[in-house]
C-alpha cells in the first residue's frame, strides 16, 4: 500500500501550497512560514523517512485533495477553508484601486457575453463601455464602483436587472437609455442628481425608486418609459426637468414631494393615463404644458393657500384644494 503524500519535506518547500509563491518561506526551529500569505508548513520529525517515488499523475490527484480550496472575499475579510472549516488570514493582494476605469477598449471583446462580472476594484464604468451589448442579460457591478459614465450601458436591450452600488455618486447622461428589458430600478441616496435621458426609452420599466439624496431630475430622464406605473420621488428633489416623464403612458398617479420648487415644461406631457397629481405649495414655477396629458379625468390636488389654483384653472385642468 502506498504511503500518503507528505507536504512536510526535510528541505524547505520551493512553492507555497496556498498562494503558490516561489521561494517565499522564512525558516525557524519548528516550521517554515510563507512571507506572502503567512501560511505555515511544519517541519517533519528528524527521523522522518523519505517517501517512495510515486506516479506523477497519482501524486497530482493527491495534492489536489490536500491543498485547501479558498475563496477570496475582500482584502480585509477572512478566507474560509471550505474543506476543513479552518479560518485563515486573507491573502493580501497588492493593487492600486484609485480611479480604475473600465473603458470601451477594455470591453470590446466581451460584446457577445450574456453575463459579465466586473472585477472588484474598478471605480468607474467608462463612457460607452457596454453600449449596444445586445446579448448582455446580467451584469454584476462591484461595490467599488462610484461612477457610471455617459451611455455606459445604453442599448443593452436584453438587460433585465441592474444593481447600482450604494456609494455611486454619479450616473451619466443616457447611461441606461434603451435598456428595453429593464423592469425595476432603485437609485441610491449617494446620487447627487438624475442625469438627462438616463433611462429614456426603457419601455418595460415599471417601477422607479429614487432614494433621498438627489436634488434634481434631468431633462427626459424617464421619457418614453411607457410601462412605468410607479415612481417614488424623495423630498430632496428641488427641480423636475423638461419632459422628464413625457410619454409615460401607464402612469396614473404622481405625488410631487415638499421641497420641489419647479416643474419644467412638458415634464408630464403625453402621460395619457394620468388622473391624479398632488402638488405641494413649495412649487412656485410650472412650465408650459407641464401636464399636457390630453385626459379630461386629470385632477390636480393643491394644498390650501397654494397660488397654483388659478394657473391650472386657466389651462383647463380640474383643480381640488386639499
């Protein structure tokens, strides 16, 4: 019967069995310690005999069973040995993550992929990085990303879900425009503004939640989202841009939060199903045809003391004071 493979050889190991770094061991009286990952290999007893030579293929199979399987989580997390449940310090991978941008040049060979996972450490998804990746269905964006630039994922017509990291502070113009299969989106509170045309023509988008943080909704930000039935606007928003929700034909109710001061022209134009809009008395400016919905059932609910009653009356819109 063949003896088991013994990793504790009398001479110093040439390669660490954990991180595979060559000639990385420091020597002391009882063991060898890897300088890269701190893995320890115990020295064998002085009378340990040399193991008999074995078939190379058999040796490799045995080594595969002996070398721990590891999962790298984060630089400061721990690594769990999945075979023996031994917790070891995480391997430190030297890397400069500062302003690491994923550019269109770096992604040009990925255009036919259905699933893409962006490596941990990238901080920016560059301009047009994944533009018109028609086959892309799933994209995993790491928590290190804080900026998604202009048209980064525009035209990804098969993409059905996007998880935007919580520390994202900027999403550029048309970043997700034309993502026709996208159904729901939550925008984090780290965003400062909702860019122009950012979700334009996302025709199957049904639900949008904007967490408190952004102060403006840009021009045509959600225009042409014909399936949109729910939009949650936080009270951090001050202005709603031109044609921001134009052509949202399925939208039936909108509540403008306290804090909004201006609603630009045609902001809700061609919202043919819109029947109820609640507007606070903080709104002091409404642009031309802001609620040109061609719907006789549309009623605007204004707060008592609002100066908007005359405006809507003169434009032929039903008004009720609440």
